[in-house]
C-alpha cells in the first residue's frame, strides 16, 4: 500500500512538470529516497531528487531526436573517413563544412598507336603539274579550258605507309551543273580500284566535253576520303567561219558567222568585231584586203584572208586600178593597171598595163592578185 501511494505521488509530480519527462525519469523518481510527513497528505520531495527528476535521462532519446542523432552520427563517420583519406574541407553557403575527398589516380599505361588513330588517306590530283585537289563537296563548278585530250589528270593517294585502294570517276557535266555532294558521290560507279602503298593513275579524255573528276581512297581500317578536281572543258575544235571562204573576194559589207560553243573573240584586221543583233559579223574594209580571226577560250584559232571590193570605185574612169565592181559600157576602151587581174566569173587571168573592151554594158568585178 505504501509503495502504491509513492508511485501515485511520483506520477502526479510528473504531470505537474508537463507530462514531458521520459519514462526513465519517472522510474528514477520511484526509486529515490523521499521524506513523507506522517500527519499530512502533502508530499515533500527532496531537492536533489527534484533536480534529478527535472533532468532528462540521456540514455533514452525520443524517436524524432533519435533519428537526428543517427544522421549526425553518420555524418560524423563520413567526416572521419574523409579526414582519414586526406580530404579537403570546404565551407558550404549555410556555414557547414563539406569534406571533398582527395582523389589520387594512377595514370594508365599508354597504349600503342592503333590503325584507328592514323589519319585518313591523302588524295592529290594534278593537271599539268599543278595541284587541282578540291576536298569540299557540293557547290558551283568553276571551269578551265584545255585543247588536248592526253594526260588530263594525274591522281595519287597515300596513308602513312599503309596500302590504299584508289578509285576514279570522270563525270561528264553541263556548264551550269554543280559539284556532287557526299551522298551523291557515294552512289557513283567507281569501277576497278588501284591498290598499293602509294597508288597513282593517269586520266585521259577521249572526247570533247565538260568534265569533273571524282576520286575515292579507301585506306587502313576502311577509312575513306573523297576529293574532286575540275571542272575542265576539253575543246579541240577550231572555231568555224561560215558565209565566206578563205581567199575569196567579196563586196564591202559582206556578212559572215562564227560558230563555237566556247567562242572568246573575233577580230577584223586586228580590231575587235562587234556582232550584229543576230550574232553575225559584217565586213567593212573599204576595198582592201581583210584578215578575220576567231579564237575560243581553249586557245583554238581560225584565220581567213579575203579581198573586199569597193562598189563602183570609178564609174567615170577608164583605168581599172583597184579591186571593185565597175559599170562598163560596150565599145568603150578601158585600161588595166599594172599587175595580174581576174574577172569575177571568169577563170582567165589578165595581164595589167593593157587595154580591153567589154561586149555589153554591165557591172564587172575586177580582182587584183
């Protein structure tokens, strides 16, 4: 009975303190020595016992505080491990310290150079000793002009001493065409390849036309490189002159034409000739000899020499002294100047410094040669 009363008294004291004491404190209160008055119901608790009751037992921790303590313990363990590893302490923004472990990494041994590390094959395309290699695919074609078929391109490929297979594709194109892109180049027919340490080939052209040369090189570990050269316009034909014949005689103002896809210039007696609206050319030479030259961009030339007559050069004169068409009357005596002469439409050759007659009135063309 006495023990039960003491338990109730201790429990009441715990309630008065806020009912927040740990269970261990209440148990300790039960065991403490207390002085009880015999004549009253009030309980007098020893001061030392009261102090002990107010002080929580550190051996028993509430759940929420126990979780925090475990986290602190884990962090302490991590800090201890980091410090033992020689880590560096870094202050965070919230004032706490973070341990950055020091990492010591052993450098791996250097592996021997493998075929994958070797550069792609190197392609060189030359024409007439000049490097014409282009590596950027796609875009506009800039053309050069040549007048020969032989040895158009010299092509070679290499790759640091490895064997390389060299392929070439000569593509005939329009002048307004563009360089093929990589996807189009991959679809070209490459034919038979030339394999070796530094293979090389010579590319001739058998016909006139516009060309682009594409080159493919396959090296070690199937590494592929592309290149191209050109465009090149191969033109071996001289310009064609029509409307007149070389060595012929024609009146002033005679019209002729020049035919060439790559025509560069036309001159008459070394002076630039301006084409008419229809593309033809007119001779204005005032009764003299005339030299016509036509040149194309590949350097091919055509030269004609003709004689130009003067229209009615001397209607009132009796002396034929220069090339031209004369109005002559029958029965009248005329004289040829010194030299040899031909009459248009007549195969005969007439000696100069002589007189002659015509059988009927009309226009007669005299040519001195």
